[in-house]
C-alpha cells in the first residue's frame, strides 16, 4: 500500500513540474516585450491560414459561423469559405468592402446581398492583434499555465481606448452603448515554438442582449483558392 502511495506521490510531483516548471523562462520576460516580438514574427508571414468559429447571441437568437480562411497580409485582403447557420458561405474581404458570393456565382457586396450582419462575424487575426496594443494583457493569473495543448495564455481586458476602437470598427451596431460593453482578448502562444497559435475575442453587452465569442486558430496548411473577386 505504501508503495502505491509513493508511486502516486511521484506522479503528482512530476505532473506539477510539467505544468508549472517548464515555463520558467517565459515568466522572466516582460509581457509587452514578448507580445511585441511575437507579433512582429506574425506579420513576417505573407499569408495567414486560419479557422474561425464564432457564436453570437442577440435578443434570444443565436447564430453560428464556422469558416476556413486565408488572410493576405501584403494586400490587406482575406478569403473565407465555410458555413453560417448551416448555409454555405464564400466571402471575400478587402480593407473597405466585404463581398459575398451569390448562388449565381457572382460577387455582390454584403450590403447588396442583404447580409450586413455578416460583418459582425468577420474577424482577421491581424485585426485582433492590432487591438492587443489597447489591451491590459498579462499571463493569466500572473503566472504560467499550460493547458493540455501546451499553450501559454496571455489574457486581459481591452482598456477604454481599445474597447472604443474595437467596437466602432468591428461591431458598429454597438457604438451607441460602448459604455455598456465588456471586451476581453486572449492570445495563445505555442510553448514549443513560441508562435501565436490562437486568438480569442469575447464581447458581452452588460444588458445581456448581445454577446459574441470568436475563436481564431492559426493553421499551417495552405488553402488552395482560385480567387477572382472584385478589387
């Protein structure tokens, strides 16, 4: 019996070492410096492949979006392919206009297609990282925590300027109630490579009428797209 207890104790100790001890190096770095370096590395990639899952609640109605996309950093454009509420979507986004591919295989603007609510769903990895500079980010619980996927998680609330910037450009329908909106941003860093692997955004209107949870996971595989879209 004592042997079993001893073995169990060793397992527990080793587990604690694996969970808390591996990240001693990262905890000695300033969070802002670490994020700036990682963000610079992110922007050195020309094309960012990602998967985005978003759930939005509005006035007791729920919509879900599941998209695969590629962001073209050098041209400030993005291409999405996926579903929203089980409807197939093909979306092309420039820095000014979002286009939706119609069933006639022609490109129409989101406004022309009568789907302006899609703007709420569209998030780019680089856009979320731009808002990181408006966030009061820290390693969660002021210490290193690794989950089963071995990520270091930086998490925090957007400060006042960050909330206003994010809401006004990303969820314009909430501009009039900015003071009643809570926004939180999390950035996941892969422990082995120190690359940004996931970005989460959480928006909640304090009245409870609107909430948005979006998860963007960066992926390495290429997305083969033959894109012929409006400029």
